[in-house]
C-alpha cells in the first residue's frame, strides 16, 4: 500500500501503525514538487529487530546521516513523502489471541448464565458479575496502544 506523509524537516518519520517492509520511498523537496526515489541504503527502519519484541514491526523511518542521494532530512511540506510499504504485524500476537479467546469464553459463559458475565459467587451464593477485562489483560492491551502511539 502507498502512504503519503508530511515532511517535518527532521531525519525521522514516525508511523504508529507499524512498518514491516518498505519497497519504495520517495521524497519531494516541497509541497507539490516532483518526487525523487530514495535508495534503499539511504533509509533505515527503527527500532532494529533485536531492539523490539519478537514479531513487532518498526515504527519509524530514519534517513541516513551519510546518504548517497541528496536528502538527509524529510523536507517540510504537505504530502511530500510517499512510501510503498507493508504495515502492521505479520501475524496476530499470541498474547492478544489469548486475551480474545478468554473474552469470548467469558461471554459464552455469561450467555449461558442469562446474559450475565458471572465470574463466581460470593460467600452468600450471590453471583459476582464483571463487565471489565482483568487487570493483566488491560495491561497487555495498554502495551500495544502505547507502542502504537494511540495514547500517553
């Protein structure tokens, strides 16, 4: 898929959706100018694979400090950076799959209990009902949201 970005005058372009691979990177000197193809050795995906969790994509493109071409930064402009790239995770992370399966099982048990999300009973035999994810599951989702830049 081809994506357009606004250059901001820095060497780094961030993409919260995650980048697995780039097949083409082009930069225009300003808004509306002609695009120039950037050589594959003139940009890098960061963080490096060894610096991110297994299976995670990179989240930024960094231009080389010693480029073969003429661009050391992404020039300021509107829609003046164009990238054809593969984005997101290659496969759904195992911890997210486990969280989803657990949520479905809880929902099914809730359905069987008259649409209530019953997770147990108290000392008087009254059902304990929970409509929220467990703290550990919330932490798992928070880690992905934070890494993707979706909040704080």
